[in-house]
C-alpha cells in the first residue's frame, strides 16, 4: 500500500506546469543574445520577429451551434476583455490538428486529426513570443486588430490566452466591469425558448483558471521565421457546452434571463470560459 | 520477451558533428557504442490490488468507494525510439495484448544494438486489437476475441463497493491513442525520451494508471479548496435501472456535473464521454512520466 500512497500523492499534484516564462521583452532579448533555441527542434530559433495580433470569432459560431446538453444556441453578442497572450514551444496538452514537423509526416499519414490529452501534464516549455496589451473585443464586429507583439523565430506550439480586469479599451464601458458579456437565444425541443444574457467576472473564471490565464491552448505548430500575424480564433460554443438552460427562466428581448450566482448555468459558463479548447492560435506571414 | 534489432538509421551519421556547432547537446554519449532498451508494462498496485477509500493511511476515493479490478486489458503497439533531429533508432510495429490486472511487470520487447546516445522522441500507441495482435501470457484467447469483437484497445472490468453497496462494471473502449514525446523524471531531472548507454540495458516501463478513469478533473483548480479527487458516487448514480451493473450507455446518458467535475479541455458533456477521454490518459512512461496524448 505504500506504493499506492506514493503514486496518488504525486498525482494529486496534477497541475499545469508552467515552463520558462519570458514575461518581458527584455527577457526575450536575452534569449536572442543566447542565440540558441530550446530543444524544440527549431534550427533557426533566435531572431526577433514582430507578431501582429488578431482576434476573431470561429466561423462555426457565426450561426447557431448545438451544445453538449442539446441546446441550439444562437449568439447575438459576445464581448470580452482580453489580457496578454503568451506563446510557447512546448506541445499543447490538447492537439486539435495534426502536427506539421517534417519528421512527423508518418503520423499525419496515419491520420491524426484530433486529440485528447492530459492537460494536467502540460509543460509549456520556453516562452517564444508575447502580446502584452489588454483590450476589449466584440466578436460579432469582425476581426479585431490588437496591439502588435513580439517574439523570437522558432517553433510555436502552445499559448496562453488571458482575460483582464478591469476591462480596458473601447468596449470597457459596455462590459460594465465584467470580463465577458454575451447575449443570445437557446432552443431545445420540448422546452420554451430561452433569451439570455450571460456575464462572467474574473473571480468566476479564476475558479478554473488562475488569474484568468487559460494555459495550454493550441498554437497550430509553425516554424516562425519572419514577421507575421497571430490570429486567435474563439469558439463560444465551448463556453456554453455544459450550460443547462433548463435551469433559467425563459427571459425576453426586453429582459433577457441572467445566470444566477452559484447556479449550474453560471458555474458551467465560467468553467467553459476557462477551457483551453475555446482558443486556438495560428500564424500567417505578412 | 521478444528481441529486436534496430531499423535503418538513415540520418544518424550525417549529423554526428552537431555539438561542434556551438548550440550544445545534452547528449551524454558521443562514441559509436551501442546499448539495449527493455520495454515492459505494469499496472501498479491500483490495478493489481485495489484503489482504496481515501483515508489517513491510504489515498483513494474521497466518497467512500473502493474499486477492485477483475481485468485490465490493454493493447500496445508501434513503439518508436527516435529523436528530434529525425533519426529513428528502432520501431516495434507489432501489437501485443496484456492483462495488467495479472500481477507483475511484463516484458514487451528487448531492443538491442541501439546507438548509445540520447533519444528524445519516444512514442507508442494503445490501439484496437486485431487478428494479428500477439497475446501476452497474462491475457487469454477469450480476452483477445472479446477485444476483436468490440474493436477495443482497452477493456476494464471491476467491482466497486461502498459499505453495503456494490456495483459492477465492464467497459470496453474502441479508441486508438498515440503517446508522443514521452518524458520522465530521472535522477531528479526531466528527461525527454531515454538515454542509451554503452554496453548496458535500460528498463523502460509503459506504466498504466488505473486510477485515471475516476478523476474529477485533470487540470488542477487554482482554488486550493478544490482538490483533484477520485470520485465514484456520480458513476454509481448513473446506474439508472439499479441493476448494479453500470454500463457505458448509462454513463453516456448522465450529464457531467460541473459542480463536481471540470472537463479540463476534454470537451466531454457526459460522464461517459469524460471517462472515455480519461481512459486515453492511462498510458504513462517509466512510472509517473508522461507523453503528449493524441487521438489516432
């Protein structure tokens, strides 16, 4: 039984293991001076690159989507307060697409398309890029251009998405102090229509994501060699996947139903905001 | 134990001067020596004996349940020793079915003649059994047929008890999982893959963790009051017809309770989907070591 104790004691420490976080441009400068990247396999790591930042709604959420509880949700509004984004060379715990390293062609050929993972065992590796400016974004207003970030050339494989409070930027007032504000309609056979307004504060998300940092998001694996654009695609359907709309009143256009504190919808929505699968990062050349 | 020779090493010699480039290699060996790697599997005491009730003397289920496995079938295949420079030292393409409820560490293969150096990309798969799957002595022909019929990669059968309550379950998982970039702690430091030394054999255990099916989250909560825990109450409650047999169908009909569980990015809306996702994480590396887990 001693061995069992040892094993479980170690496993209950399950946590996202942060890697070497380079939290300032000065630190990235130090990495540049060092001249050698990590063991990520990038052969040309170390040059400074400018990374424009774009946040956009995932195309699958523009129209209605169906949640894990079988509700058909149509969003009409989704505003959020974003914080800094950080990029790492460590593999994400949840690989949604095939990898693109040349030597892994066989795996692609074998058909890896989607992955589940072991988020508790995520190791970020080295920080290779960042965007530090907080902003506020309306996902239904088209792609939002945020401040430019910077990084070093090399492999990018995972990212940290973060919320910020209090909200900053042009939509800060509209957010009313919340970090996320959404509105929409939820339908299900045999249930009356729900017209809802869902909000979350940083303290809600912090139950699942410390300081509102969502670690281990997928950064579509890329060997970045030059300046470009990092696009963050947000999938609100993940936010609502476990929300049981049956537990809120029907609401109306004039008075949409809100998620009461400590209710299942409130907890599920906040938990959804902290899911790494809701945020996917990609890179494209300028 | 099967003995294998390494497959071709197409690039190995081309980059032997890597360290001279000044970017440094952690490779502790630089000679032309060779060594061996012995792959084994083990289910630990959790699978061989039981997962106990959590208590002062033992860690386990926090809600008073204990689980004793009757069977823990797992099919390993396609073990690869390679590195991040594109070299492959060895590959075992065959698959072999094990019952890790049977006590003891079980040999998978002995790979000889591996160039003595660091191999930082070790991977393997747990995939459905086929007619060509070999049978380890821990498993039976009936086990193999069960796996083929269900297209299972993993099959577990167990009894769960709590006081006078008793539930049985037998769950087969028709999933295929790739374990990449395995790493583990060796001598207090994280080691990617493995290091082969001259004229010696290292033991590399593909450990299976039988407790993972019952976690309430994989991503630890930042709230210290919310501990990552093993739970069974919700699984037992999914036995809607109360016949004391919990089926996967019943789990698939039970919504995940967000007040107790966090899907941890696994995208699971039901207890069944969550358990099925957790099953993908049973494969480990050299005890507590881990791999990047991908759906095949």
